[in-house]
C-alpha cells in the first residue's frame, strides 16, 4: 500500500504494538489511542522519537477525542477492547460497555471521515459450535445469558453486526478479523486470558503448570507476526470490505501437549496438575472442547497464510518472558 496514516486503537497492547511495529516498518504514519488499562507504554516506547508516530492516552469512549483523531487518518485498526476470560467473568458489564460503545464511537467517527475500519474480533464468537473447523459462515452457538462467560462473545458479535450495518446501510468499508489465540513476545505475563502466558509463568516459577479440565480440549495458536500480517492484509485488500476473516494457524493442539512443549522449551522438570473449571472460574463456567479455524477465505481473499510453527513461536516467546517478565511480575 502507498503511504498512509492509520489510527490503531489499543495500540499499546500486545497485538496492537506489534501492528504498530509493522506499519512503521512499512513507512506508514501511525497514531495510537490507548488508555493503558491493559496496554503498556513500554510496548511502544521504542517509537516515541519516531517522526511518523504519535501516542495519545485516552479512551475509545471519548467521542470528541476519537472523532478528532479519526478525522486526520486514512484508516482505523480498531483493537481496543476488554479481553481475557477472567476479567470478562468478573465484570461482564464493563466488558460489554467498553467493547460495544467503543466500537460504535469508532464507527461513527469513521463514517464522518469516510475511512476504512478493520475491527479486531475473536474466535470466541463461534461459542460452543460443534462445527469444526470454524468457517466464517457457520452459525454461532452461545450459552445461556445467565452465564457471564459468553458476554464477551456476544459483545464481539454485536461489534461485527454494527460494523457490517455501517457497511450495508452507509457504504462504510468495514472488515472483521477473528483472531485465534495470538501469542508471542510482549504477551502480558500477568495472563489476561492467555494460557501460554500462564503456563510459561508457572513453569518459570517452578510449577506446577495448572491445566483446567482434563487437558484434552484443543486450541489453535497463532504467532503474533502472522496475526499482524493477516490484519494488515484485511486493510490493504479493497475486496475485503463487508467480510469476516479467520486469522489463525490451523494447527490443533491439546492443552496437555502445549504444557509439555513449554516444559521442553524451558528444560523445566515441573509438575503438571489438572484443576476443575469450576474451581478456576465458578460453577457455571462452560468451556469449548475444540476451537480450530477454517482459513480458506483468508488464503483466497487476502493471500494470507500463517507460516510460523508453534515450536518456533514458543521459543521466541519463552526467550522474551525470561528477559522481560520481571518488568510486570517481581521475580
């Protein structure tokens, strides 16, 4: 793409900061809006002196600020959100308010500007669907409204509906990218819903590594640089407007195997124990046994394919944790 100016909401976060790196490396101008509730200033501090970079501390709920920032850019990557199962379960109201109202604020501002919006969504939107691998056109299957665990998925689905309503009714080019378990350097060592962060921390602390349930549930993990490439492709391709894309690595792995890979990567002889979901999240918690993306649409429409193997990605992630986790968690 030619030189443009992009707003990245949540740009001080884990995925957002890597997206900022890639955009600046591609000679784009970047403004980051982040309230630093989850994101960290040190994730983007290395860009503070960059002439094409600007950081604004603020909220996506601040309509006048969002409108002012969007008015000066050519496109918006909207990644700001409340994330992490633990935090969603503890405060579902806050999560829904920030995610939905914030997205509406961004879309309203983008409509006035007439610029494209790439919305970060989640594999959580597929819920408990038994149709594996998940295709973008599959039905979602969510649990009862009495179970807070599903409020995040509902908020992200509503975000997508809002984005595509702006596309259909107002002609605003919008795209939703559904992330499948991004991981890598800068993954917050305190967790925020990342099983890889939790396992690495527990192993570095001497164990035990705690697996919820029987550990035979599976997930697909995507190295963050692959996640970022797919996100940028969604902005670059004009034909992406009005569509949802799974951005993930189609390799499936059990939690038991993931824990062993992290053991091996650290050379740590730590114990692995299993803890009931009810003990970790409460009696009403529901988990999904498998979560695996169908990536054909992203490959065909965006030319995107994840390329970094899990073993290589874990190696880089473990190295970063060894060097930097003390900045977040005293060791």
